[in-house]
């Protein structure tokens, strides 16, 4: 409690700075040192004043804390912990607890986002609708805190800046805090957002699908169940999402760090192997079990706790993801056969033997060894020999064979399994990168997602935990250097009056681990390069000799096991030295590599094709590349990438150690908050200026507010020297004054009491509120100028439209006049042609009429000479029908013409028509078949004295029919008065 009060004294009450308290304490110390002087009264008086002042400050602070915690019902409304007043570990912890109880799992803490793991599925919190809502929002910061706000901010930073800067999202936290789930949500968000455009939709969907499907594969092969997390990442990965100039996702790449391959052959109590082995055992079909030599009742030594069922034990999901990534059937079959061979290898046990004889195998182990050889497609005899006999080289040609002891056989067996699994994992990562990585010419920026193993502290910690915690120390130092330390130093350099906030700097811990030549890694590498057997006790003695003066290093004097204790930023961890040198050397016997190269399995051949050359090269060199050296180099390259990007921090907090849903343990959470410096971050974020813009960039963006432009000499240089930057200060202050005057603010940039903006020597320091005001004023000015431009443009368009209309009217009048004149000329020409043709036709008709009149009398004589009976004149006038079989004419005025013609096989019909065209139309309507010899049409034009066939006929037309056109009519009339029976009689009666 005393430590907490001491922290509260230095962290709160802005009116009392830390410097003043330090000064008071320093003065009190000086008086204590001067206590030997005879003036004890003054000394005691000063001490009492200091104590009274401290007491009053503590009482005041505790009163503020109590007043803040009284309104517990409103604590869940604090979306940003910088609004908490006062900022103490107690108030921050209580606020997080209340929000967690209200099932609000995300909270802003200045520049970072605090994420509490709910330990239960929350589907509606990460749906596609929520993603679109945050992506389409004009100001996502106005929404509730969410991991999508961090993702959208990074995406807009790449999209909106004048010179886009690559972004990195650093997800940190201890094991089980939810880092893997958070990284998975971020990848899904970017895959969804970057595929929202319709451009290159097929390519984007393919990359999106492969980016998302890479997660199940890498989690199956790289994650495992530990004491603290059911889906713990046993490797680190940095995923680069590659974006083109249109901010579309065109590719991705994955970089991995330090796979914990020792887990293949060793699992701590109550922990499990990698997920992929349990997926095979639980999800294999009968056919697959037969192919993999895995019967249902077989137990595997390297698969402990197989009865425990997890959500990750789904083989079908992994297989579907492998298919989506492009791994064909043959490759998948080879991968699972190799994995099955590793499991069978774990069941091989060795029996004791004499020093001159190699270790033997029992019958059961021989069966497992045979299955392993069959699955790996290597000779069983050679496999057993490589595991039990060691090859020694004396010179270049002499080769000695030495039997291995039982422990050495076990080490060689485990080494074979680890090297196969590690090479298989690297091949998978390389295949994933080849399937979704884009050419450098197609992408210009990237957003990186860093998901590394969290801080770990187990009962037994070895080299893996040391490397993991070292990586977390580097990330914590990156956060401290980038945000806490760099910001405060920049405030001082720019002339801001700043009271430094104390924070925990872990540089001393990093010096202890990676320092040269007396760091832990340096001493460990030096011990491994010595050509002698590893001795844990001797290495402990050397560590005590070299590092005993470091306050971060300690030892437990009562422990019998060789160990050392490192005080990390998250707590002290004890590391076991036994086996650390062997893991660091990571030796692979050459005979094992030679055996794998002889395998008939195509996958194993490709995995170890270049191992022989690398082995020969490594033997030629005296320097041994250790695990620590490789991990340190890869981590340094990662830190270079992080330093070249704009980072965004997400701190994942584990609410309870047992992974129980919606359970909040204060002791667990407060330890993590203090370890990662959340309280210090809140202090600096609340009192500082998170946005820092150089004068030149500020004028370039906001100069239009006061119609101020950047000087040409500075604009051409893309920023100037510090003196030139300082000369822009008055112009910057004019802009800020205009904005503050518009927002009815009584403060000015020169006023030290202004908490929203401060003008430094070369930069403007802004808060988010001031930035929003600047953006609003900029948008308002741009709207006014855009409106002015639109008015001028519309006026210009109207004038141009009037000119075009007048010109078009004149052109249309001229064209219409020309068209009318042309049409009149065509009409005159056509009339002339018609008149000429008409005159010619009339002349031809007159000539033909004269020629026909000459032959009219001859035609009339020929007709009269025919033997046709003469018709009664009355019939001609009335239009009756003369039936050949009836002596008297029958009146057919109301008969249908077709029925009249069907009354007899040979009839004569006399029709009266007023025109020749009417008669022809009538005959066409009747559709009488014009067959030769069956009928004859005779007009009265000859009887009336008209000799021309072109003359209009008058009177009747005679039709002579030999048979009726009605095929089915009754053609046998009876002896009745009318002479008609049957169907025709019925028709006659109706008429």
C-alpha cells in the first residue's frame, strides 16, 4: 500500500508536478544529511512540513479517488481511460472491471486499445455488418471502442496521407490474453474492407480467401494447448497485407519466428502437442486411418491429454483451408503420411545394452519402427541403424561407428522428429507465401499484423521461454521508445513546459540478455562453441561470475537445480540451465539427414535436398549458428520493420488465469496493467499532444484557411532546415488564431494555459479535439471555395450555353432554308417526269384502243356462233342463274354465290356489276380455281357496244362452270319444284 501511495503522489494532481515533489524530497534529504549540526529544531521543523504536505496530498488524492469511485454506475461509460480523474491504478482497474461486467471488452487508453478477453464467443461483435458500419463511418472514433477502430485508423492512414506510410498493428499480451483471436479479426476486417471494390474482383476474392485460409493451417501446425491457453501460438508471425495504389488487397506474406519444435517430442504436464496431430487422430476416416497406419485403439506417447476435446480439433476445416491455398491431393497425402510417421516414431523405445552393442528394440517397438519407415518411405534397417549407431569421422576418410547409449538414442529419435516437423512447417509457410504473395511492382504499401507469443512463466522454463520473453521485452522497449520516451524528449526539444512522467524502462533487462560480451546470449553462444560436453553447473558458475553485479539477475540459493532468475518488465522468471546448451546448439546428426535424402517420398526429398550442401559448408566453418543467434537476427529485422512503420498498439489483458468466462480477477489484471505501462500511457496521453505536425506540412494542409501558401523555396525542398521551419511560426499561429476565433475560444496558441494546441520550435502539437476543429474549419473553407468555384463555373457554362444556342439557331435556319430549296427543286423535277410519263401512257392507251376496235366485230361473231342457249333478258336484268337441268330459271337473288355455283355441274351465272375492278375483286374473294376449261367469264361489254377491254364494263358478268367448287356438296338434285335437295336445300331454306 505504501508503494501505491508513493506512485499516486507522483502521478496525480496536475497542480503539483513531479519535479516539485522531487525537489521537496531532495531538500528533506539534505536536511537529514545535515542532521549533525546543532540546529535540530529547524531540521525537525522542515521534516514536519514535508510530512504534513505529503499527508495532505495523500488525503486529497484518496478523497478524489473515493469521489470518483462513488459513481460506480457511470464507470462503464468511460470509453477512454484518459477521461478518468484521477488516473491511478485503482481507478483504472475499477473502470475496467465495471466495463467488463457490462460486457464491454474494449477501452481506449490514450494511444493504445485495451482488450479484455471474454473467454466466450461474441458473434455479433465481429459480424460483417459491424465491419461495414465502422468502415463507412465518417468518424469511427465517435463509435464505441473496438478493434475495428484501430484497423480502420491504420487503413485510412495508408489511404489518406499525402505520402502514405506503412502501418503496423502490434498485438501484445501474455499467453491466453486473446492475441491470436484479435489478429484473426484484424485479418478478416482487412480482407473484407480491401475487397469492397468491384475492380479486379476475382483476384481480390482469391487473395482474401487465401489470406483468411492461411490462419487455420498455420494455427493447426503452430498452435498448441498450454496451461494458460487452449490455443497458444508456439511461434511468432508478422503478416504483411500488401495494398496497391487503390488500397485494394493484392497479396500477403508471412514471416515466422522461433517455432517451438521441441513440443513435438516433449510436452509439459497437462499440456498437449500441436493441434494437427489431434485433428488427425480424431477426424480421420477409415480409409485415412488405414493409409496412415493409425488404428482406433492405438495410443501415442507424444499425444498426451488426447481425451480433451477442443474447438481447434477439426481436421475438415484444416483440409479445406489447404485446398483453398492450392495444396493438391498428392501433397496433402504426403504431408499427413509424414505426420503419421512422426507419431509412430514417438512410440519407439530403446532397451539397455552393453557399451559395445547398439541398443535393441522390443517387438512392439520394432513394429512401430517398421510403420515409421513405411510412412517415411525409408529402409527400416537403415533407420534403426541411424538411431542406434553414431558415425565418427577421424580425418577425411576414416569413419568409425560407435553404438549410442539409451539416452543418446532417445535424443537422436527426438531430433529426427523435430527436424522433420520444422522443415515441414517452413515448407508450409513458403508455400503459403508463394500462393498469396504479390510482385513488388503490384503493391506500394502494406499493413503489418504482429502476433507473437505472450510473456510466459511456467514451473519449468528453458531456452524457449527465454527467447519468448526476450521478444516481449523488445516489443515493450519499442513501445517505450516510440511513445513514452520519444514523446517526452520531443516535448522538451520543442520547448514545451513538461513535467516528466515516470515510467518503467526495460533497457537494463535487454542489456542483460543481449549485451555483448557479457550478456546471457553471448555467454550461452560462447559455451556452445566450445568443443566439450555441456555442463549446467559450470555455466551457472560463469553466469554468477560475469553477471552478479546486474540488479536484474539473481539466483535462488536454496534451489538444487542450476538456474538463474531474470527480472523482466512483467515479473521475475526462473530459467533452468539443464538442457539449454543442447537446445541452443540444435545439432542434427549427418547420418539422419543422409537417410532422409534417400527417402522415396517426394516431399521429404524436397525438404532435405539442400541439407547435404549446407551441412558440408557448416562443417567447414568453425563458427556455429545457434538458435539464439538466428532468433536474435530475425527479431532485429522485425524491429527494423516496426521502426519504419507507424505502429498501433493493442494490449490484450487476461482477466483470470483459469480462462473462465466473464470472470475478473483484480490481482491478475493489475499485474498486467503495471507490467505493460498502461497507467503511464494514460498519463502521457491525457497530458500530452498525440499529434505532431511540422510547420511545412501544417501550412500545406491548413494554409487555405487564411489563404497562406507555403514558400516556394521550402516547398521545393519538401521541408526546410530548422531555421526555415521556425520562420513559418507566425503563419501557423495566424491559422490557429483564426480557427480558435471561429470556435469561440478565448485562448490563443501563445497562452500556456491552452491544453489543445502548442506551437513548438518546428512543429505544432495538437490534441484530437484541436485536430477535429482544424479539419472542420478546413472542410468549411473548402466548401466555401468550392461553392465559389461552382458559381463561376455555372455562370461560365450558362454563357457558353447561350452562345451555343444562338449559333445553333442560326445554323439551323440556314440549313432549313437550304433543305426547303432542295426539296422544291426535287418536286419540280418529279412533276416534270410524271407529266412526261402520263402523256406517254395516254398516247399508248389511245393507240391500243384503236387497235381493239378494229377486231371487236369479229370477236362478237365468234361468240354468237357458239351453241350456248340464249338467256332470258329478264334473267340478265335480275341476275338469276340458269341451271342446265332445270327447264325454268330459278331466282337466286338471296343465294350465296358459292352455293349457286355448286347447284349443278354446268351452270351459267349472270352477275351485274358497276365496274370491272369490282368484278375482279369479287372473283378473287370467291377464290375460284382458275383452271383451264372449267369456267369462263363473259362480260357485257360486247353486248353494250364497247369494243375495248380497258373500258369500264357495265351490266352483268357471265360465269360458265362445268362443276361445282364445293367438293362435299350434294350434286344430285331431286324432282322437287326447286330441284335442289340435301345440304344445298337446307341452305336454300334458310335464305
